[in-house]
């Protein structure tokens, strides 16, 4: 439930539960936008709870730290889809309910940018079905190519920025090692290389 797109959740529910207006929505074709929507949800979860287990273990427990994003994990597909529609309906809703709970950094900005492209297209903004029965999530299928192209360009921009930041960290780490090794020659153990530098080198090779 947590990562499924809104319309994928609604297709899990019978038309008698969705109501007459939703039958047409369920019959509308699926598109790549649903896959991108799921990617957005993954980024939101990582930005909220952490990208590794150590960070997740540090997330505060208790009702006071219960973020809105946990509502997406409802066992009821109807409730999960309604909550997601509400959270995705506007830039303000998304920021107040989701982005504001994320760490202030790159993942948060990426999520905000992706939400803008996916849900705030000028021709089909929002995520709530109108009183006239117009579903912006269905209407956006007419602009699928344009939206996907914008998302791909966005991801390329963030990829380039990440590589530049990684290169800067590697340069700093290398300079630090050179300075530490200046002076009389002495043996250096392999495990003396900073673990962060080793991890960054592996990450760069992977990218």
C-alpha cells in the first residue's frame, strides 16, 4: 500500500465500493506516470525515515513523531488512495503533510520537484476528482510524454549534481590523505584509509 500509485490502489477495490464515478477512472488505461508516482513515494519514505537501517533506528518513536506518511500504509486500499489524493492535491498539502517531515536536504527537494511535475501540470493540476467527475490523474495521461520527459530531465540534473558533490568529497579526502602522509616515510595499514572515502569510491564506481 505504501508505494502503490493512487490509481493502482483504486483498481484493487471493486466498483461497488468506489462508486459510479470511479468506474470510469478504473477503466482508464495505466501509464508510466503510475510508476513514477511509486518512485516519488519511495523517495518520500527514504527522506522521512532514513536511507539505511542505522538512520531508521534513530528515528524517534511514539505518537508525537507519527508522520502523516504512515497513513499511506493503511490496510484498506480505499483509505490509502483517498489519503494519497489529499496529500498530493496541491503543493501546500504535499509540503505540510509529507515534505516538511523529511530531512531538509536533497531528497526533500527532489520530492518537491517530482511532485510538482507529476501532480501540478497546468492542464491537469491536483489529485482530487472534481464535482464534475474529472479525474486529473486520468487527464494527465494525455500529457504523459511531456511529463515523463520533464521527470527524466530532472533526474539527470540531480544525477549530475550528485556526481559533482561526490567528486568534491573525494578531492577533499585525497588532499587530507596527502597531508597526513607528508613527513618521514612510515608504513600505513590498509585499514587506516578512512571508511567514508572507501565507501565514496565504491559509490562513484557504481554510479
